[in-house]
C-alpha cells in the first residue's frame, strides 16, 4: 500500500522534518510507528542519526531492506524506552490513535526524549471545523483500527499529564492535528 508513493512520502517527511524539527538540539531522531521507513530515510538524508520502530515486523523488514538494517527495530515504544534509549527528536505520525494505552505510549515517549528534545506528532483532529456534524460519518472514524479520537484540548491534557508542553499546533486545512511539544523537566 505505502510502496507506490514512496518518493512523495519521503519528500513530505523531508519537508516536515526540515521545517519543524530543530537539529541544533541534538542529532538522534526516532520515528515511532515508522511503517516503511520513509521519515527515517528523510531524516538520514538531512544528517540525523535516524532510527525507526514499529510493531509490524513485516514493514520493519521492508524498511530495513530499503534503507539499512541498523536503522530499524520491530518493537513497541514502551519496550524501546525500557531498553534505555534516548533521542533528541521523536516523529510520530498517525500512530497514537491506534495504540490501546495512550498513557503508556506518551509516558514512553517522555522517557525516550532527551533534555530539550522535541516531539512532532500528528493524528486526526476530532475538533477540526471540517469534521462532519455526524461524527460517525467522518472518514477517520475507523474502528477497530482507530481506537482514540483527540481534540486539541484533549491532546494538550494528555501530553501535560506526562510532562510535555505543547509549543504550538501547526495549521492544517484538513482535519489533522499537527503539533510540536517539548518535555518539561
């Protein structure tokens, strides 16, 4: 599914990383829920020490075959954090709505993030003005794949509970939430 538009997906990730993720705060980059590894490839091209994790071993094998074995690991973010890894930038796009335990997920992100590190996160925005009045008719409502739906306020509360401060929400004309957050120490 994702392989057909590989170049476009790498370009989009490249633009996002170059625009929103400050390399001067460190060099270690982690894509949580990396799928086929396009954001990892983009980060590598931008000079980051980039790695990706995903729970799907098949997509990790595909990404490793395309972009190098040493950059990819099949595991949960919780297990990656328990292994003691530290990173300066976390990129997680369209992942949090799929995880069963969002508190454990965000807690692990916080454990992974170094001092002054940053988080770039995207997810469908349930409070966006373009979400249909009949919520269940919105194309992002996709159980059992999507387990959670977030408003900006709800996302801020979740992140705050785990020691993050949202620095800014990035304008999106589509009903997608994009944000930059930092861990409070």
